[in-house]
């Protein structure tokens, strides 16, 4: 039985002894539980909740939630919000001051309590963030004092730079789930991987998740965008430099050496100069790298994952990608679909980003209007998931209420004529059958005109049998 079910049962019990037993059971749960009735008055408050909130239980029981936590309002209290909307709020970060003026940070899951279809209250299960935040801030202060300043921080050996897991990739799309399953399988090997996807589809998210699902997860993960570095510097960054190789050069390891034992992610590989692509091909073949200006070759054990935001065939044709490098990298291919091809994920991704920015901005946005969701499903999302996230972030920067509406959506999306739901009512679409017949009539008439009315030649021009054309002439009433 969940805490919500227990509180609901507590509200329905009439026997005093039964109530005391259930009350004792609830008090043993090691998470903070705070329940209020439909008016916002506290009816249950366990000792863990009291400890988290820095107050005594008797200061809260029987009191209205806003009297005990004066910094909250009807708009910002998760308990009161759930009573008003009748909708649950999951994993919501909340900062507030208690009656003594102490700042409290918690992560709350708040659920409505209904009896016979009527809302009778709400229950909140809270986890403490206050102590964690304090310890984190102290740790950052200590690091700032003891760590020497460096112009170019180097990843620590055995410390991965990847933070995403496969579980972080959110989807309800069947083909995308299959892609995640494929990623989980290929993570167990060291074969090169080539990832293709449009800008904003989440290529690096996938690559980091593969690293963290692999036996290399405790080794370094290094990501480098090949288009972000001038070609004259890229070789030294990848392979390292030897002292004296050029003016001012020092002995410095490249990304291959830094990533040794781990994963090197090369984004926009087609932006890499062809001569460096040839050196990369050699590393893939034998695992040997040579620093710029050096003579010694070093053996490295690095899994290479490359990504492109343009089709490989196009890059090879335009000679921005060597065909031999492509075939060597393309041992495993992951093709990440654009958002427009998995529109069933738009709603859950949007809700995910709402929770993310609720936490970051300290807001209590609880829903996205149906009008906005309809617009989101109609929009083509050229910037893919990244554009959707930015749209939600933009909306939550300017809104004050609890529901994201059209007024909060960036203008380039809200005013997009091809998707605007307001446009639909203004466009008089003809029935599909009527439109097809009109098009067919125009094509046949034009074919007959070009062949001076010769049905045999017109049929050949239209690439249909003569009998079919004869039938269509009768059907659409064209006289020959």
C-alpha cells in the first residue's frame, strides 16, 4: 500500500484505534509525508517531514500550510496546486522558508486524494536537498581554494566525461526503442561507430550513453567537434605535439592519448581535412599515433565514434569524406531519426523539459495547453529535439502562470503558417477525390494537346496503357 492509499484510508476510518494503528505505520516511513485536507489544513505530518522542514510536528498539524510556511503562496505551494488542479506533480524541486525563516530545499512528489470522485486533500512525499546543496557548495569552495588554475584542464585518468545513460533517452517510438536496444548491444564491443543525424537530434546524447553502457565507462570520454577547430590546429589537438615541431611547440599529448582506454567522439567528421582523415584511418587500422613533429609512435586503445549531420553519400560525392575512412568507420551504423519522424515523442519530451526547467527556474508549471500540443505536433521541427527544448525554455522564461499557452511560444513557431491551427480554419481545402480528378484532367488534356489528339501517343507520353486512357477520357468527360 502506498502512502497516498494509506492517507486516503486514514481519512475514511471512523474507528479511533484503527486510525492510531495506521497513523503509527505512516510515521515509520523514512520519507517526509505531509498531507492536507481539501482546505489546505494539515491532517498528517510525520517526524521525517518535520526534520526536513526544520519545525516541530505540533507546529504544523491542524494549521494551514501557508501559516507554517509563509514564503509559499496559493500559486507556489505544490499541495495547494494539486488540490486546485487535481493533477499530480512528480519530482518537483521546491525552495521555501519555514516559520523560523530557514531556507528549505526539497524534491517533492505531490498527489491528489479523492474519495468517491471528490477531492478531499493532497499528500506530499518529500526528499531533502538542503544538506546536499550545502555540502556541494562547500566542496566547490574547497576545490576553488586547493586546485591550481590551469589554462587547459585535462581529464583525469579513469574519470569519464560522459554524463548521459541510455535510460536518459526518452521515447515511446518503437523504432527509436529498437535503436536504443542496438546501442546497448554495440556498447559491449570496441568496433568503430558512425552516427548520422540532423542537427539537434541528440547524437552526442547517444554516444555518451554508449560509452557509459560499455566496459570503458570508467575511462575517459573525450568529445571534439571537428568543425570547431581551425584545420591548422586540429592535427596537433588530436595527435599531440613534440617540442620544436613548430615555434612555441611543447611536448603535449593529443586527444587520442588523453582518451587512451576510453572513447573519442569526433563530431562532424566530414569537416576534418582529408590529410588528417588519412592519419585517422591509420589509427583505426593499427592503433598507432605519432605526435606532430615527433618520430616515436605510441600505441593507443581508443574506441572511435564519429558523427555527421549530412548523409555520408553526399559527403563522399562532395569529397569532404574519404570513402575508405567511411567504410572503416561504418562498422556499426546508427541513424538517429529527426523529431518530425517520431512525433509521438513530442508530448513526453515537452513534459520532460517542463520538469527540467521547473527545477532550474524554481517554477511550478503543471501543464501544456492542448492548443500548444496541437501546434507542436503540426510543426516540422527543423532544429529537432534541441529546438523543442529551447521552445519550452523560452516559454518558461516569460510565463507567470501554470500552463504554457500559445502566447508563451516563440513567434517563429507560433506564427508558422504551415502549422498554425488558426490557419486551418481559414483554408478551404477541396476534397481529395475532386483535386485528383482536376489534376488528372489537366495532365490528359495537355498530353492530347501535345500529340494532336493521338490517343496512342498520349498514352505513351503519360506512361499508361491505351485502354486505360480511353477509359479515363470517358470517365472525366473529355472529348477527343
